[in-house]
C-alpha cells in the first residue's frame, strides 16, 4: 500500500520516529530512553522496518482523514504537531499487537530470536503485526494532532 502522502517521510523523519517511538519501546523493554533510542535508530536504519512503520502511520492517517480534510491539510497539521510534541511522546498501551511490532524491530538488530521472524510471517503473526503497526501509528498520530 502506498504512503498516505509523499511528504510523510519528510514530515516524520527517521529521527522523529525514533523520538516518538522511544517511550513505547523503553516501557515495553524496561530500558532507559537513551537505550531505546539507540536500538530504534539501528532498527529503523533497515529500509524494510522503516517501510513497515510508515505503512502503519499511513493507515492511521487515512483513517483520520475526513471528507473535508485534504492530504496537505492533514500533513501540515502533523508537521506542526511533530515540532511541538515530538519530545513529549507518551508510550502506547502494551498490547500483543504492539509487542509484535517491537519484536519486528528487535529482529532487525539481533535482539529477538530468528524463530520469531517465522512466527511473524504466519497469517496470524502477520495480522497481529499489521494491527500493531496501525495501533502504534494511530497512537502517535493522535498525540501529534492534538
């Protein structure tokens, strides 16, 4: 599925994603924010992992787009939210779906067992991962668009 907007990677840069996802990662993995940021930076340096995260954000933005809101308006509002709130992100609620996303990211940096890759590739695992990506994207987007 294509990105919500061509502007999405420019509005939500890889560095911004690291800052926005770090509280969730830190809370779920019981590490400090600095360690979470280091791990996320490594994981999101993998293009496939970064694409997955952008896909989750794109789905969240599509769900929020109303009939009177065009793509540019939503991206402008998101951009303003990133500037104002990226350093004050709150962790997403811990759910099995969000945990699947974190396992996906841990796989990219060698912190999860390779057997988990096969688990996430099953129909049930893929569905859980997709749900987690949407949930995480929706959580962050909702926080940024306040």
